[in-house]
């Protein structure tokens, strides 16, 4: 839904573009002033968070992916939106009337703005919220639960590559008696991986999470977390352990198949190494949850991002072929890699 059609206060033509322009110009004070002006005009703070800041930030990510914005500009815009969220929250403090809730990103997950917005929405709904931010190691999360007596954990995972760590965190929270509501794109379409990993509930958006916690909590018991099967089989283990060797072989094959790579400068070489590392990590995640879409969705997205930056899809195919050759004795991994190659061909 466009923020230009939300309702009173947010129905001003061009409001979304105006806020996006302030982010793109690095105008922190202008962005804060715009949001506080809406607040002063009577727009509910929850709507400012969910219908202006969140969708505009999604647009920022799209602009980076299309190579219209640099990573520096995207980071600056995100930092400004974080300040805007803080400014809105500071003007709308509510006294907690519900329980205590911990909001955190999975270990290795750095996309903190969506869960910061969730934390503020939950505060507006009357929860006492401990916002732990990005990249929270599982043992530290459990220590926090022991220290605070939190009633619920809201756990975010944006990238599927963090699913094994999310699984460990969910199991650990439940082992100390604290239920988990999961959210974020990393848990897959309709949250199917959240349910596979044993989360007590899943929500697609911050508003849905707040509604579930308000009207449909606690959920039915999810069972003994220690009774669930281990998801990392031999193929998953081989991909994780062999990551360094896979990268070395893939880079060597790239130079042979794509001579232009020999002229790469240090920055280009590092970027290629990072991309090939992502191939291994997403392949491992797909194996862990037994879902090839985790891999093929990533490959299709990566092909589009590389094309926007003038890198031919052939460079990605070389890496995929190199991985497939090294994993030829592993049927599930080979099949997933073949699907990835087909996705690159379709994108090209």
C-alpha cells in the first residue's frame, strides 16, 4: 500500500517521495521534522512507523539493489530512519501495562531497523520492551532472559543463511521456558521455516506481530524443544566445512573461464569472493531446511544485482558450476545447484 493513500495526515500527495528525498539528501533534521510534524498534526505514531518509515526504507533497499544508490548512501539513509524512529518514540512514551518482551536479531543478523520499528510498536501497545538490536549471540540472549524474566522473545531473521543460528536460539529460549514469536524474510514464505524450526508463532509484519501478541497469545504449546530432529545432515555439514576450499576452486575457475577477472582490482576481487561465499552459505541454508527456493531465490536476486552493476551472469554461473563439480557425489546439493544454474540462465 502506498503511504500516499493511507488516510488523514499521511494522504498528502508526494509525502513518501518527500521523505525518501530527505533520506537520499542525508537531511536528518528535515526527516525528523517531517515525522514530528505528522505526529503534531494528529497522525498516530504507529502509522508513521508502519506506513511511512518502513515502506520507504524498503524502497531504499530496492534503490541499492538497482545500483541507483551506493551502499554508503543506503547506510546513511538507514541511520537517518533510525533517528526518526527514535524521535517519534521519544514523543510518545507509554507506561507499560502488559508483560515484558525481548526483541532481538538472530546471531549474525545485522538488519536491525525492522525490529526496532517492531519494538516501538509493541511499546505503543503497552509492552515493556527490551530491544537488544542486531547480532545477538544465543548465549547472551539466554543470559538476558534469566536476568529479566522476559515473558516472550520476538526473534528476527532477515537472511536465510542465519536459520541454523535462529534454530539454536529458538530451542534455547524454549528450554528456559520462554516462547518465541519469529519474523523476518529469512523464515521463508508464510513463515514456513519458522514453524519447521519450532517457533511458537510467526508474523509477517510488525503490526501482525503486535496483533498476535495482543489477541492470540500464548499460542498452543510447541512441544519439547529437545525432541526435535537435528536438521544438519551430511550434505549440509560438507558444504559448511568445505566453504574455504570451494571458494578457492571457484575463483580459480572464474579466471580460466572469464579472463576479464584477471584484471580485477582488489575491490572487485573482494566483491567476487564475497558473492561466491554467499553461494556456499545460501546452499547450506537450503540444505538445512530442505528448501531449494532458499537458494534459487537468492541466485535470481544476485543475478539481477550483478546485471545492474555491469557484471555478466556468466561470472555467477562459473561459481555455481565449480561448486557442483566439487559436490557431484551429494545428490541434494547437486540438484539445488543445477536449479540455481537454470535460474541464472533464465535471468540472462
